[in-house]
C-alpha cells in the first residue's frame, strides 16, 4: 500500500497544479475510475496485438475492485492533460503463472479528442509514468486509444487500451486495458440558465440558448438587447415593439396608436390629405394649410383673393389691388363731378348746408374704396390778390378734408392742397368761366 500512497500524492500535486489554470471549455475536469487489466503476453512482444491481445482468460490480470482512478483537465482545442494511478495483482505473466505479484503505476497523460460535444468521443493518449512490480520499479512511455460513451452531458462510460514500454531492461513491458465511469464537471453557469458562462453572452442574467444565454423578457423571439420594447411583445419588423393599428409606426412612437395613420404624422390619420393630422385639424374633411389649422382660407367677397391676403375682405376687388376695388376713370370723374358742386360761403371756407347731399355721395364713393388715398385740392378764379386766392383755396381744401374725416374717412387716406388761381380749367374772363374755376377736386393718389 505504500506505493498507493505515492500514487495518491502525485495525483493531488497534479490537481493542485491544474487548478490554477484558466478553464476554457465546458466542464473542463474529468474524473474516471473503474477496473484495469494487465496483459504481459508475450513479454515485450507487441506483435501479440493481432492474435493474443484480447485473450482475457489466459493472459489478463484483473483485480475485482476499483483499481484505477484518473483526473484530467481540458486545456483547449481537444487536448487534456491528466494523471492516473492504478493497482493490480499479477498472476499471469504471459504463459507463466506467478504468485500474485503486486502492481502499482502512476502515469501522466496527454489526451486528444477527435470530436467535440458528441456522445461517442474517441481519443488518443500518450504519456509516461512509473510502474512497480513488487519492489522493482521502472519508467515507462505510454501510448493508447480509447473512447468515451456519454450517457449525459456529465456522465459516461470510458474504455481504452494502451501499451506501456519500460525503459529499463528489468522493467515489465505490458498492455493495460481500462474500463470505467467518467464524470465531467467544473463548468460555471452563474445565472443557472443551462448555458455555461464561457458561451453565455449574458452570464449574469438567465436567458435562452437561442440567444446565447441572453433573455427575451416578453417572449417575442427578439432578445432584450436588440428589442426596443423588451417588456412588450412585438414584431421583428418593429424591432420588438407592438403596432396595434398596423400602420408601421410602433405604439411607443405612435401619437394615435389605435388609429392607422402616417409615419410623417407620428402615426395619426389625415383624412383630407392636407398634411395636418385629423386630431389637430379643425376641418378634417376639407384640405387646408397648417397655419389655418387645416381649414381652407376663406374668400368672403368671392374676388379670388383669400381673406388672409385681402385688404378688403368684405368688398370684392381685384388681385392686382390686393382684393380691394380699383378706382376707375369713370369713378374718378363721378367723384369730381360731385366735388365741383360743393358750395362755400362767398369769400370763405365754410361749406353751405345745401352741399350736404353732395358730401354724402362723396363719402359713399370713398367708402367703396377703403384702401385708396385721395388728394383734396382747392382752386379759385383770378379775381382778387393771388396771395388771398392761394390762402382761400387751401382753407377750402382743408375744410372738405376735415368734413370727410369727421364722417369716418381715415385721415391717412386724405391729403389737402390749395393751388389758388394757378390751375384754371377755363377762362377767367367770363362769369361762367370764373364759376367753373372756383372748384374743389378730389383726385386719386396713384
């Protein structure tokens, strides 16, 4: 048993050394234990492989108990390193019968597995060790083949055979066959989702294998890290968000989530197609501009100039005059025909009462052209001093202007000027001519 103690000490040293290495595969540790068979026929002759290697009845030495234990650790790319200890009793030394020689061995192993994550897991093994037969020990170099048959991810059956060549002449060259149970362990799964941390993109949050261990909280088939709405089931097209009204705008971005609408209007409908969402459109069934809250601009006077641009929205006018009526030549003539009949007290600027009707007609005409501006112009005949005539013409023009302003015509629309006797329209040599020259004109300012 003293050799068994040596075996266990070496195994513990190996485990301690291996434990400081980083784990780089799922369940990197493997412990195997079972029975071993020693075949020493013919001694030193490996040609027996073809006909006597598996002659268990005649040549195999088997101890009817657990007689080997091995520990190995994956180091990546299909390779694993390990240590194995075994013991046996030899009563068949080839064709020679002996008296139960004790057999102890400790071996270091390097194993290469051809397949990864398969139930049938064949491997090659090489290594070296030391073997004692009774009190005689010798170093060996070893090579073998085997297979693991995994019942589950962690437990399986292991079968292998290998040749151990002794360096010393007195050493016993032999075959060793092994059959036992293999147990894998050591994989880390922090979040207990069945996916080992090294393969888990979200190692601290339980998730799904389909998403490399990352969660899908709402179960919509889109992992949370790529899901714009991780707590609401949605579609792939909507990056995991729902779209209740099916308008292509995710509910979280949809100002009208229960009414199909347009992406340009944040998912809201626009029945009249004017670019103003119905919920903000005061005329949802009539197209109109946004600045008028979706309603068409009014044109109350029907002159084709919209009220918003119409300086005379209640009076039909022309486009050229911003919706206001234009003063025609006929209107201008009519206005002056009235103005020329305004009567003043002789030599004064006071308007006679009998001119009231004329003034009403003038006010009516001016009211029809609310944006037009006029010049009230006074004229006299040539009787009397020119300076006095000039002063009188100015005062009469201002008297008419003041009267019109007093009756509601805007002061900004009227100017007044006097021209005295300088602009006669006929001769001043006759009484009739002088009467015509004494006049007031109201002319459009263009």
